[in-house]
C-alpha cells in the first residue's frame, strides 16, 4: 500500500454513444477531468446528462468509445478493487449477514486472513453497526444498509470511491446524517471521491470542486472551486457565503 | 419494508400486515382439514351409503393401514413398496429434469440468441398433457424404466428452465457491478453472486416441478408398470376397490407434501429474508 490512500484520477477525452435499435444517443462528448489525490469532487448535472455513465466508465463497468481512464497514471480498462462504487441502492447481498457482506471483497480476492474478521468488526464499529454484524440486510433500516455498504467498500482500502447519488433515496434527516458521516470519514481517510448528484446543496456542502455537466451530449461546462472551510457543519448551510455559492451553482446548472 | 432491528414485534401486531399470527394460521388450517374429513364422512355414511361409490375416511384409513404392511393379494406388494417404487421414479425424473432444465435456463439467461431458439419449444411443450406422450415413448424407449423417467423429466425441464432464466435475469446489474468493484472476478461474480442470488427462485421452480412430477405418475405407470402408486390406483379401479384408490391418492398427497416441506426448508435456509 502506498503512503497516500487517495489516487489521482485522469479522464481523458472520453466519448460514449449508446445505440438502441435505431436511436443513437451521444451520452458523453470528449469529457476531460483530472481529480487530485484525496480530492472530493462532485459531478452535478440534470438527470440524463451522462454523469452516471461517466462514473460507470471510470469504474470500468462500461467501455468508452474513445478516450481513456488513468488511475495514478495507469490506464484502466476493467473494474477493480482500487475503485469502489457505491450505488443509489445499498445493494447488499441479501443472503449474507452484515459482517459477511463486509468480508465479501476480501473473500472474492482470496485475501482473507485470521485478522479479517476483527478488521471487519472494526469497520462495522466505525460505521456505527458494531452490534449488527450478525443481522441480515432485510433486518436493517435504510440508513444502516448504506453504512454497511460503506463498510463493505472500505475493507478493500479503495483508493477512489465512486458514489452514484448514494443518498438520493434517503429521507432528509438520514441523508444529512450520512453526508456528515461521509465527510468525517473522508477527513480521516483522504480517499479520492467522485460523487454524482443532481442536488445543488449536496454538491456545495460536500466537495472541494463541483463540475457542472450539460445535458446530451454530456460534457463538463463549468468548474467551481468550493473555498469553504472544513469541517462543514449545519451552521454553514445558512451563511451568506454558502447561499450565494448555491445560487451560482444553480445558475450554472440552468445554463446546462 | 425496512423494519426495526434488534427486537421485532410478533404475535398480534402482525395482524396489521394482513398476515395471521402463526399459531392461528395453523389452527385454522387444521380445523379446515378436520371439517373436510367430517364432510367426507357424512357424505359417505349418510348421503351415498355405498362403499364402492364412496368409501368413508374410516374405511379408507383401515384399507390404507392394512396394506401398508400386508401385500395386496393381486400383485404381491405392500403399499410402502409401491410408494418406494413411485418415489424412486419421481425423484429420478425430477433430478434429470432439474439438471437439464437448470442448464437450459442458464444458457437462456446467458446467450441472447439461445433464448429465441428455445422459447417456442418451451411454450409448445408446457401445456401438453403427459398422457399424450405415453404411446410414442413406448415406441421409442420400450417398457422399461427409461420411458417412465423421461416422461417425468420432460414435464420438469420447461418449468426449471423458465424459473432458472427468470431468477438469473432478475439479478440486478448494480449487484453484479458491486461484486466486480469489490474485486470479484467474472467467474466469482457468476458463481457467488448471480447464481447465488437466483437460488431462491430456482428452488421455487423445483417446488413446482416436484408437484408436477407427482401429477404425471399415473400416466407414467400406465407404461407397462407392475408396481408403483399409479399402478395400484389403475388396478384398484379395475377391481372397483375404491378405498384402495383413495389410499393411493392419500399416499401421493403425503409424499408430495413431504418433499415440498424439505424444499421449503432448503429455501428458508438459502433466503434469510423468508425468516422473521
């Protein structure tokens, strides 16, 4: 393992066209993006703008028609444990207990050791599910499932976390708790995070930089540095600085 | 619905989910079976009053218990012996049919063209009565065990193919991608996620198939059989021994229930969300 956890992610002139029967959709048109090690960026855009497609390409789930993805300078063509994706639904494996869900990555990679169980227990402790290791996913609440999914992702010590509107389906209170939880976690681990959202406030609150994407064909039309201090708490949401930033992002989004 | 972990409410609060509490569910079920027996008894003893047309439950039970251990004079075999013969045929046909059906279903889910190829055959064979195949199977395979097992398997294959394909199709892309980005290889993802996630639905297909296997046992044992419950029923019909017919039917019902209970147990084991 390198000293630094977060990796540099470079997206170089990625294009993607979807052909369904006779309909041709240009999902992404020559997208360039460079994410610094340990940076937290948000991809903000209207639904259907290809931000999710871009994330799937970075994860290696779909191949681009042109361009390439590099992680710390190494071109990636398929999925790998170095880039972990978190989906809108927690997608826990329903037949595994919470702790076995967390251990899945190690088992799949044949990296299980006598230490693994303790390590998984510690991660569950970290996400506040210390006493739920033996529960099955259907016995957990929505927020708990998301935290379990996060613990499952973290056991591989991924260098990049890809988050595809992970909190969009949660209620407002749980969402805010998960946002704060994620910020706290990122503050410690400094994993590179690419976070897809269509929520302006969420983008402004979480990230170092917001990339605003336009609708079809998807491309990055504006980049906004978020120069707010950290840690960011609830009080920040009401400051004039935050409100004007939010307005600026909303205007950019309206141009898209 | 997401539920509160740790302690779950049980008993009366379940009523609000539209599900009766377990104990009451059982009481009502047992009561309805008892009521059925009473109606049967009254119909036989008070209304029909002819044991050849309709023997009552008591008379049937008597015959059933007698021939469980004593061979029936006409064919020198006890009902237990017949049951074992039929059971072996059903299990063999079910096993062969399941293996072929699961393989076909997996190919349907995996290869797009294959499904288009196989679909019409499945749709054509599904509604066909097994009885229709008896003569042609005798012509092709003779009168040994082979045509009997093939007849049962033929009914199982389409059901297993459809439920396997549906189970594998139902596994979301996100779940597969999730396994991949946790470091699982394509092979590991296929084996430990896609197939594993489809297991409950495959077992559901098996439960349907076992029922189907038993429904064709009488047709199967029309193929020159000299033993088996279907054979007993056919023979007893010729001798107007109605209580023996009923005995055979009851044993088939009991065996069908027993296998289904075993499969349900297996399903309960494989699918934690079936448990409270």
